[in-house]
C-alpha cells in the first residue's frame, strides 16, 4: 500500500478534476492492502462520528455504513447475513439499549 494518502470514494478524483485539481491515485491490490485501507477508513469515519455535531451525525454515520457495507462485501458476506448474525447475538447476549457500563 502506498505510504501516504487514504482510501476515498470512487467519484472523489472526478470531483477534484472538476474543481481544477489533478488527483494522483493508485488502485489498491486485493492482496490485503484494500482490506487494510478499509479498516483505516473505518477508524477515520468513527473518529468523525465522535467529533460530529448533531447536525453532522447522519452524514458521518452514513459514511460508517458505506465502509461497513464494503468491508462486508470484501469479506464475502452480505448485509443480510450481518444483520441476521447481529440479531442472533442480540437475542443471545442483548443489545446496548440499557446503557449498561460494567465496572471491571
């Protein structure tokens, strides 16, 4: 994976060109670089959710969802499978609605 830069949405280079810029991009190989870049992007998006105002939260959560969707597909699953598994875990272990903080 290139040392500098970050994973961007597919249309970002076109937007940069439209705005008069010259984007420098490479296509990541499927040898783990793409997966690593997706995980880094998820961390970036989670950080943005953490710093978002309420007005920004929907957009930031949508970005998290897009990365999750892509991670799911790259891992060979469907969103339906992830949801089904999450539902099963919620039935077995509960969700987070009660806001329980375990003191260890």
